[in-house]
């Protein structure tokens, strides 16, 4: 399906994985994400990631994801044994503008990175005024929730995993403003996960 650019400014996309019971992490805490891994390494999931991130020229990350991604992905681009799609994602991630939301970091050493000077919503409003492609949030739930609350998300890219986490952090907390979304793309992976793309109506 052809992706259309947002005609009113840069499109803001949230990309994340979700359990059947609406969790983004498991009962063991925010790093309990082992149930996601089998669904992230399939051919269809990798292709979905390339398709979703390809139009983006800015990535938004919270501190923990920035440090976690930064400890793994930069070297994958030159790893001849890595899946070609993982290498392509690594190359994109190294090259893309990375905006990090943190109150504790004083340095962002990964190339093309900077620490944000405001809230996610204010930074996104500023970025929308600049030329560029999509602005994508890579699985940083605190950033995604802040943008949902502010009405600053245009697209939700959700990989729905056929797992019941049984507890853990939810994506949709009570109190978020009501919103309607339209399903614009869907693909099923070999593991039974469903890659869903919803655009805000």
C-alpha cells in the first residue's frame, strides 16, 4: 500500500509492539519484553519495520531506548552475517536525525543525535514546521503516551503479538483524549503477529 505524506505537515508515527492484553512490557518490569522477540525477527516483521521507518527522517527516543538501541544497532550495519534487512535498518538508524528525551543525559554520542530541550509535544510541533519526512517514535512508550495525550500522533504502527503478558505497562492509560483511527494497512507474520497501521481520522 502506498504511503501518503501528511499534507498539513510532517506525519508523526508511533511504532511499537503490543500484547493481546494491551501491554508493552511484561510482569517483570519495563525490560520484560522476551515475549516480543519471537515476533520481531520474522521476515514479515523485518519488512514491516523497513516499510514504516523508510519515509522517516527523524526518530524520537526516550533515554532508555536511546541507550539500548545505541548499544546494539550501530555495529549491525557492517556485520556481514546480519540479516540484510537488519543491516538496512541499522544504516537508516545511524543516519537519521535522533532526538532524545531525557532529563539526566548530558551527552548524546551516537552520530546525528541531540538531546531535546522541551516536552515531546512541543518538540514535535517545532519539527512539523521544518522540512523533512516522517517523524517516528521508536517504541519509547513515555514519548508515545505524551504525544497521544497532546493529540500529536498521526499514525500508529502496532505489531500485535499473539501473547498474553498477564501484567505490565499498558499503552493506553485511562484519561487519554478520545480519538478515531482508520486501518490503512495490515500484514500477518509467520509467527502469527499482525502488523497494523492506523491513521488518525
